[in-house]
C-alpha cells in the first residue's frame, strides 16, 4: 500500500521539476536581453559621434578637420585599456572590474549629457576659437569605449558561454542603433539645386549659361542636442543592464553556474565567487616568469592550443579589427559616395546590420575551426581590398552612375562586415573557453589592432590626401 505522505512528497517534487525549467527559461531570456543591452553600451557613444559629424562639422571652427582630431583622441584614450591590461598582468586579482565598469559607464552617461549642452561652445586659444568642451568630452567618451573592450568582455566570463555571443550581438547593435537614429534624423541627405549668381554684372539664374548645381543639405528632423541626449539614455540603459547582471538574484544564480562550468568543481570553495574582482585563473594566459612549463603546449588558458596557434589567433584578431574598426571605415565615404548618397547610407546601414547578424549566426553555428577562421579572414580581406580599390579610384570608380555599381559596392560592404564580424565572434568564443585572462588580452589586442589601423590610415587620408572626394552634384566621370 502506498504511503500517502511519500506520494505527496513525490507530487511536490514533480511539480517543482515542472516549474523549474520555465523559471530557468525566463531567467535565461532575461539574461540574454541584459547581456545584449550591456553590449550595446560598449561603443554606442563614439559610433554616435561619427554618424553625427555632418550636423556637427558646419557649426564648429575645426570644420572637417574634426574627424582627424577624433582619430587622435581615440588613440590617446587607449591609455585606459593599457592600464587595465598592465594591472591584470602584474597585479592579477587586484582590479575591481565591476567598480571600473560602473565608473566608466556613469562617466559615459554624464559626458553624453554634457555634450548636448556644450558641443557648440568654443574657447579662445592663441587668438583663435577652438571647440575645447567638445574635444575634451569626446576624449572621455573615447576612454569609456576603449576601456570597455578590456572590462566588459572579462566580466562576461562570470556568465555561461552562450551569453558571450549575445553580448557580441549587443556590441554590433552599438553601431546599428546610432546609424538608424541618424537615418531617421536625416543626417547628410543632399539635394542638388540650380544655383543663381552674378556674372559680369548680370544675375544669371538656373537656366543661364553660367549656372551650376549646388549641394544643399536637408535640415535635420531633430537637433544634435536631442541626439546626444539619446546617446546618454543609451548609456544609462547599459548601466542599468549591468546593475541587474551584477545584482539580480536570478542572474546571480547564472553567475554561479557559469563559474562552475568555467573553472570546474573546485570553485565551489569560493564563497565570494559572484564578485569578479576575486576571480583568479588557475592557469593565466601569460604565465609569470617563475613558472616553468614542462610541456610543449602553450601556457595560454587551458593549454588547448599550441603557442603558434595562440599567436595566429591574436594576429588574426588584431588584423580583423584593424580592417573593420579603422582601415575600411576611414575610406567608406570615398568608396560609396561616388555611387550616390543613397548608396552611401544604404551601405553604412546594411553594414551596421551585418555585424549583429553575424553574431546571431554565430549563436547557432559556433564553429571553432581555425581553418574556417583562416578562410573567412582571407575572404573578408579580399573583399576589403576591392572596397579599398574603389576608394582609391574615387571620384570615378568602376561602374559609377550604374545601378550594378551601386549594388556591387553595397553587397561588398555587407559581405566584408559579415565575414569578419563572424571571425571576431568565433575568436571571442574560443578565448572565453580559455579563461578570464584570455578575454582581457582579447580586449587589449582588439584595441591594439584598431590603433595600428588608425595610425596607418591617418597620414594616408588626412596628410597625404591619397583619396579624393568629388562634388556630389557636379563631378563628371567618363562613361
């Protein structure tokens, strides 16, 4: 005869097991959303600054020298990632990463908000006006975004591996969302109109022999001040998402499970495991000097990859980020604008969409093959070489004034970003498996590659003027 008390216990246990998957599923969805929102805050400020340039430049004394100044400021801001990386190398465990993240994201919120009110202000220096508030606040935003590469990624080590891909989706959206906002704003939309001017004392209108077309920029649908407030709100959302990722009880359980999966059974002894600042790898990526490795395998992470493979992974990571973050973006206008303003905006928007799309694909097809990584890197580099060739031929690239040329350049930008973004995500997944220190160095190499790419392109574009831009209304190319 069945014991009624035992049957009651069994029923409760069955009911508990039925409810738990749904509860865990809900928490998993929440964690994915929070990881995505957290990733969106990584580069949204600087990406927003770049897309807003057509509205900012006419209002400030620096004019179109501002992009060059931005490039220099962003590279100067790499002092943040350098300090964080050095602390991880020489004082492992000493850095309170959650505190650093709270500080830099809060600084990003305040800087974006101040930009809304101060970006037009100038300061007299040596007899000439300079946009000192704009440049100083942009430097702080650059520090925030650059430092996010070496703090946000290691924090994701707390969570289970699948959330890292969601973070990369959010990081991709940090470029797409400002681009869409700028598209709604109507930034950089040009209309060509017949001009009227005086020739030999006679007023000549658009139908006269002396007439020519003039480019007129369409007024924005909302102001730059509103756009900067929008960026500040995005940073505030990132801060709130991080607060929940770090403090929400349900997500804290994900911390525990993620830590267990990452570090093995021995982690159960750590009572403070939920805090990233107490996290230490059993085997750091770069071993201290007094460590003597007896095996031929690398000291990198778990030792899954040989020393040569580790070097290859990081070289590919630096190369891909140099291309996607600096080299090709610096010539995007030269490669696209000759095909028309619509081609430029379509290429910029679709390329920004390709980034999170690649991350979404990697979420379901995370292939860790170094051979595939090599193939995609070579393919993406080849597409990038084609885009660079079209930029070098500006203002009269191949198939200009033809629909096929417009389609070709837009598809080229989509495939370029799609292939190399997938490579970046796969490298991130590989390094996530290798431990916290590997993700710190991942962020450092991302910044190093971006810096080298920017320093290479800055003199070519801004000093030697190897790339030429045409008049959007009056440039004539041979058929």
